[in-house]
């Protein structure tokens, strides 16, 4: 269900050179992704085609970042084993990001 | 409340307070064929009975209450048979833990006291404790093991009661804060905001932490201890534990609900005042409670806290309930203020209904008279 | 331990930053706390290095950068990346990030926590390709990333058009705009826009652009259902007044939202007086123009005092800063009046326009009614998956107020703690019990204001470090 947004990539600010040096590699569910140091995880992942960050704890249906302002809590992922909101946590080199495992419990 | 109100019909019984005590009494009274009004200043089961930890434990119940807790626990597990629906009660084993030598001694002592009162509790070693609860901190030294424990998600229980009460014909009056009772002819008049909102031949006072105030309406002073209990709930987690866990000193109650959330309690206190209903968290107590819980079940340290809340638990000096006739007042009864009252609530509520029906039940140990102080004195209304 | 500040400002949006800077200029010691990585808040959220290269440097970016620069040089102590999860009178604030906690104390507290988006459900809205309008806007602004290739924009209020404009700017496609407000409703408010020429100009430019691009704007309409297909969504659109579906479209992302409402965590916890704004459809703390609430030392500023947009938020922030200075004895009444006069004048003009926009965002009971009629299985509570039908059943079983409704359904008990579903629950209850929304109450505000990691709170400790109260009696 990947969405690969097309970007104009018009280079609005002449920072392309500087930008490239900020590129880092992190993983999401063991897959490598490219991000820019300091950008929010949710954005880096969506650019990489990841829309579903995890699943509903109740019934396992896929869920993604919804509010991007720390309200909905649906962007919760594990970053290096620590639960964090992907709309708040920022990308850094070598981050190991995983979805939270489905619970498989009742309601 | 409507401005114009016709004179309410005289009911057989008016029950004041729609927690587990009042609601159970009302239910069984109605089943005996009485016309019952159940009155609460808020909605049904929204105070202690709707916000409690829902532990059905013998390890933490006061020893003297074990026989009653056993019966209450049974009733919850079989709610279908008397409430007409399941309320989500789950039977699990229970463990009370010792991490230090001092706690080991305490454990032995407390287990023995409960065993004497009929709780099937045995003290086991670390290996057996870890077999029962693999999620435990492996530094555990000993545990009091009880095969009969369990829990209920308390917040939803009021719904089952509401339906059952309606089926039984009880008139439920919510959002009706009673502020006085008057004797008029052969019956009682229940007054709220200057109006008589109900009339009844008998009354049952079941106001939980507010019982001291209710008794004062009758000119009586009953000593009620009020605790402001703190509970902490996590987000849903994969299974991290399967039993009800406490520690020897009684300051922890921990279990994972079917939905995956873990509730941490154990009588840690917040601040609050029963008159205003205001409560607030004491930060050091929050940290202590959470540390103890995550020490005991280490995987809890990966969780996030979703919510913290406080509720008013009331207790008499001897932790035994006040159940029975109110001295000096005809056809007036009281029920409440027992330690761990959610567990024994259904059993005790039914007992009162049976007693009011003239059935031979033994309420001696619960006699409200033992709790009455002769001289009315100004009450503070503060909870520590 | 740093010095105890005179003022803590909670929230690093434009209002909070301006309040902090202004108070600092008057000589007060100020600490500002904000839970994003850098200050700026929602509108002026700092673009990532990547976003700076792919989206044009608009007014908000320039203004935001200026704000950050001002703050950096202001002498205000800034704690970014820290969220306030507890507040106690006096004031004690407990902060956490994902790893640690800390405590701040100050005699004055400015709640500048802004607004949160208001949502109403439609069938399929939990699909990960559906996000909030504010969320989509932040994704593009801060991340330089589009919600999707073909985005459907739905809901109410000016944010609809702002998001559509952002999507186009970033090179994306807007499939359609689905607006609960009708053209007539917009037209009725258009005249007031003339009072704010800047906003009018922007609005006209946006509309012209949409028209040029041939993007359909469906008024008086609402998404009825979004069904997941092979690799996109099949969306059915209906009229807010019911009846047969009016259109169906395909898209791979939906951005939806029904306007903003003040974020009330702090003021609710501190029991400040709140009033219900009928036209806007939300509660807000009662405050004077300087942001003083009825609780001593508690101020509220910016959108948190009632949603009025960025420009007003800035002015309110400055006013609050001056007010703080006066209340701390740094300036006299004459100076305060002098400083406040031009700000108040500017605010009076903007107020009319802002109010008109706020009322456009308020769809009233229409959405919930529509959803209940056409798709009762629609989830009103995303976290706990409570359907509208299940909510209706709980009400019929006797749940008569918000908190009983929550207890009997778990709607509002999940990780969002009711932030996503409170409005739906209120409308459902109000309609089913034929009462005003104000009469059915609100979810009780409790701690933590945001989830707190257990490990952050407990810290590293040994068993002996646990301070145990007295043991329970046997
Ligand atoms: C077992 C269990 C599990 C739970 N799990 C979760 C969970 O997973 N997620 C979650 O979010 N929550 C959970 N809860 C918490 C649930 O929301 C609690 O029941 C609730 O938080 C506690 O109270 P409340 O929010 O309903 O507050 P309320 O009950 O709404 O509090 C009402 C307040 O009004 C006050 N009051 C008293 N008198 C008056 C008066 N005269 N006028 C006005 N007000 C008055 C009362 O003192 C009280 O503090 C759980 C609860 C239980 C029991
Ligand atoms: C946080 C917490 C955790 C707990 N955990 C457990 C546990 O794990 N296991 C266990 O067994 N027990 C537990 N308890 C204890 C248990 O909840 C109580 O003992 C039990 O619910 C008491 O029931 P009640 O009906 O007497 O009181 P309540 O449920 O408090 O009911 C009293 C009712 O009286 C009403 N009322 C008061 N004044 C008036 C008035 N003037 N007019 C009309 N109505 C009025 C109130 O609104 C309320 O609904 C806990 C308690 C708390 C607070
Ligand atoms: S997307 Fe809602 S909290 Fe992160």
C-alpha cells in the first residue's frame, strides 16, 4: 500500500549541497531508509512510502500518523526499543525503528 | 431539575447512594417485591464503585473479611446467575511477594492470619512463584500464593446493574444530590435542593465515603476514615502478566486486564476532599507506586502511563462494614465503609436486603451501633 | 538547578514565544516549554532541511524563522522537546520527554498550548491514508512531504483551502474539496473578510488557483465512506442533509478536519472557569484581554484562549507579556495602557473576521447525524474502536453524561484520552438525550496530559530506593 509522493524538488532554497551532507540512514522494521538529520520520523517514513506505522491495539487494522501534533498517539513506534511518537521523534543516523507488535488480545 | 414537581408517591424503600452497596441492596429488595427508589447525586456507579481497581483478592483483604470476600468473589464470577449478565470478572491466581527478609517474615504472618480465616493461601518459594507468574522480577524471595484471586473492569459494571435494576422495576434517580431527610407521618421524605424528591417507608443510607455526612442528617456521628486511593493505568500491552500481584506490605496491587492495560494500585494516596470531590496526585507517591510496579513486573518499564486517577475509599476503624438498622430511627438502615468493599459488595448488599426482609442473617459483627460516637463534633471533611 | 523563573510559558507557538519575549524584555525571568523539537508551534513549525528545498519559502516560514531568531536572542530559557504532563496549583509543572522527567516551578503560568483539531468520523477514517488537515499541513510544512499523490481535502473551515493550496505548491494533486459549509454560508461571511485585507487577498488568490486548476469544491457535502481498494481509496460523498450520495472519487490520501478547538489540558486541570462558545462549538477558558484567567497567576493566550488564528495569537501573546510585566510590578498602569492601546485596536478589527471563520468550522450536529444514519458501524473512537451504534446503545442503556458514556463504552479511554472523540461523543449524547451539548458535560480531565513512559518516570532505581509509605494494616 505504498504511496510514493512525487516531489517537485525545485530547490527553493539553495541548500542542496548542505542538505546532502545531512542525509542519514535508519531502519524501519529492518528495512533501510534515507532521512535528513533532524526531520520528524513520520515525514521521513512517508517519503519512503510508509504510510502504516503500526496497527490498532484493539483489532490489528493498520494505522498511520493522523494528527501530527502529539494528540492521537497513533504514530507510536519503538525507536531503539523505546516507545515514541513518530510525529515528534526526529531522524538520526542508525536509528532502529520498529512497529509495535500487535497484541492479539481481546477487548 | 424541573421547577414544578408533584408530590412523589410513597415508595417502600429509598436507597441513597448508587454504588455497589446501595445498588445491590436495591436490586434484591425490588426482587422481594418492594417498590424501590435508588437515588444518587451523580450517575450510578461513578464514585468508588466505578473507579476502583476491581481486584477480587484475598491476599490484600483484611483477615477478618476473608469469609465475606470469598462469597463476594464467587458472586462476581457468577454474575450471570443473579445480575442476569456477565460483568467481565476473571478468575486468576494471586501472589503476594517478598523481596527482602523483613518482607518474608511479614508474608508468613499475613498469610497465616488469612489462612486461619479460610483463605487457601500457602507460602511458596521463588521457583514456584515464577512458575505461576513468569513475568516476575527474578529476585523475588518468597510469595504467598492463593489460587482464588481475580479482577473485574469496574468501570463497566454499572451498566449491567443499570439494566438489571430497570428490569427489577427499581426507579433510578440520578443527578439528585440529597441534602436532608425528614420524618413525616409514617414515612421519610428525601430532600434535594429544598424539594421533596422521594418519599419512602424505609431508607437505606449507602453513601460510601459520604456516609458520615448522611448519618449527620439523622443527628448521628459515625466515624469514617477516608482514603484517596491512586490508580495508574498503562496503555494496552502484550501479555506481561497473568495473575494478581501484590507485595507483602500490601502496597501494591497489579494486574493486566483482558484488553491488555495494566492497572497499578495498592493504596498509594493522593490528596482530596470528599465535600468538593477534588482530588490531586502527590508526585512522590506516583513515582513510588510506578517504581514498585515496574520493579515487580520488569516489562512494565517499557509501557507508557495512559491515565492516573484517584477515588474515595471509605473504611470504618475496624475495617468491618456498617450494615444494619440505624439506632434510634425506625426502618432506617445503613450499609458501607468496608475495606475492599467492591469484592464483598454484592454479598453484603444482598445480606442487608435479606435482613430487611426478616430473614435470619447474622449481622452482629457489622452492627452500626459500634461506630457511633455519642457527641456530634465538627467534622473536618478532609482526607489525608 | 537553574534559578526559579518568574514565569513559565507553556507552548512555543507564536503566542507563547511573543509572551515570553515580551515578558523577558520587561526584565522577567522566563522559561518556555514546548514539546516539539524546535519552537514555532503549529503554523510556524520549523521546516526540515529537506522541506526547505522542496517547498517555497512562504510567509509562514520567514515569519517562523524570524520568531526563532528573536527567541534565541531574547534571554528566555527554552526547553524544547519537553511536554508538560502534569500541572499543580502554585505552579508545579512536571515535564517529560521520551526518556526523562523534570520539574519546573514558577509563580506565574502562561498556558499557550494552542489548539487541537476537531474531528468527526466517517466510515473508513481509520485507514492510514486518512489524516487530519492540520496533520497534512504540518507534514508538508515541516517535512516537505505530500500526504499522497492524489489528495482529497474534506471538512470545514479555512484550513481546507490552505491545505489544498499547500498540496498544489508541493506539486501534488487535489482531487476535490469537500466542505460542510455551503457557498451561501461562505458568502455570508465574505463581507467581513474585507476588514482583513491581507487575509482577503490570500483567500481570493487561493480560490482563483483552485478554479484555474479545475478542482471541484463541493459545498454542503461530507465524506460518507472511504473504502480501501487495491492501492487507493474509493470515496463516497454525500450531502450534509442526507439523501443519495452526490459523488464518488478515488484518491490515495484524505486530509480531513472540522476546525480547531482550544487545547484545554492545563486550564481544565487548574479548574479555571471555562465558557462555551456557541458559534464556535467549543469551550474556552474565560480570560481578559491580557489573558488573565480567574485563577491567580494563570494566564491563557493565543488559540488556547479561543481560536482566532496566527495574527491574533501574536497580538495576544504580546499583550500577555505586557500584562505579566504589570502584574509583576515592572510597569505602571499608564505604561500598560499605552502599550496595549494599538494592540487592542488591531485586535478589534481582526476579531470580527476570526469569529466569522470560527463559525464556518463548526458543523454542528450534522455530521454525526449523517454518519449514524448512513453508516452506524462507523468508529467514533479510533483508539478503542467504539462504533456510533455501540455508543447509541450505551445511551439507551442509561449512560446520560460524558463520563458514564466513556465508562460504559471505553470511548475516550484509549491513548488519545478522548482528544479525538470527545466532540463526537458530546454530539451523540446531546442528540440522543435531546439536550444542549453543554448539558451533557465533558470528559473529566486527568493526568497525564500526554502519555508518560514508565521508565522516564521511574528513572533508574534499586528496590531500596522506593520510598514506601506505611504498610497497610494486616
Ligand atoms: C479497572 C479500571 C480500568 C481502567 N482503565 C482505563 C483505561 O484503560 N484508560 C483510561 O483512560 N481510563 C481507564 N480507567 C479510568 C476510568 O476512566 C476511571 O473510571 C476514571 O478515570 C475515574 O474517574 P473519571 O474520569 O470517570 O472521573 P469522574 O468519575 O468523572 O470523576 C468525577 C469527579 O467528580 C467529582 N465530584 C464529586 N462530587 C461532585 C459534585 N457534587 N459535583 C461535581 N463533581 C463532583 C468526583 O469526586 C470525581 O472526582 C479505568 C478504570 C478502572 C476502574
Ligand atoms: C481507587 C480505589 C481502588 C479500590 N480498589 C478496590 C479493589 O481493588 N478491590 C475492592 O474490593 N475494593 C476496592 N476499592 C474499594 C471499593 O471501591 C469500595 O469499597 C466500594 O466500591 C464502596 O461501594 P459503596 O457503594 O459503599 O460506595 P460508592 O461506590 O462510593 O457509592 C456511594 C454513592 O453515594 C452517592 N452519594 C454520596 N452522597 C450523596 C448524596 N448526598 N446524595 C445522593 N447520593 C450520594 C455517591 O455519588 C456514590 O455514587 C477501591 C476504592 C477506590 C477508591
Ligand atoms: S500523529 Fe498523532 S500523535 Fe503523532
